[in-house]
């Protein structure tokens, strides 16, 4: 087997960093929705 060309490695690295950023944003969004839900539940009591 041969190693992939350096350009492929750069593309893969960019894809990984983009996927990581997307995952972090998704997690932050879920936390935000959860916090808003908790806030609305505590206001009604």
C-alpha cells in the first residue's frame, strides 16, 4: 500500500476540523435548548 498524497491529507484534516466545529456547535445548541426549557419550567411554578 502507498501513502495518500499530501493534498488528500490536507483535505482530510480540513474535513475533521469542520466536523469537530459542527459537533461543538450542535452540543452548544442542545445545551442552550435544555437551559431555555429548564428556565421556562421554573418560571411556571
